């Protein structure tokens, strides 16, 4: 997974949120998991985590994806 975009909508609570993440190579033979979240249509908050290997970054991304799905987020777009 290189890019995953998810959304969660709850009209009753006026909640329209997005969460997206990217796994990208770094400059020093490391890997980054870039996460962005916020209200749909607004700029989001961005955070980055660094990992030594691609496998570690993918495991962290998959774990985060599972947690977001449990909270009601649904995948809208994925790219490999």
C-alpha cells in the first residue's frame, strides 16, 4: 500500500472526517509513514513516522488502517 484514503461520515453528529496515509522512501535508506487527517474539505493535520525498513512501515500502516476501520472509516481510494 503506497496510498490509502478513508472517510467517516455521521450526519446525525455532523461528522465528516478523512484520514489518509502514504508509505514513501526517505533520503537516508529509511521509510516514512505520512498520515493526514481532518474534516472533509478542509486542510488536515500532517504527521510523519520514520522506519528502518519498508516492511516495518507497511506493518504500522496496516495496523493503523485496522484501527480506523474499527472506528467506522471506509476506504475510498487505495493505490499500490
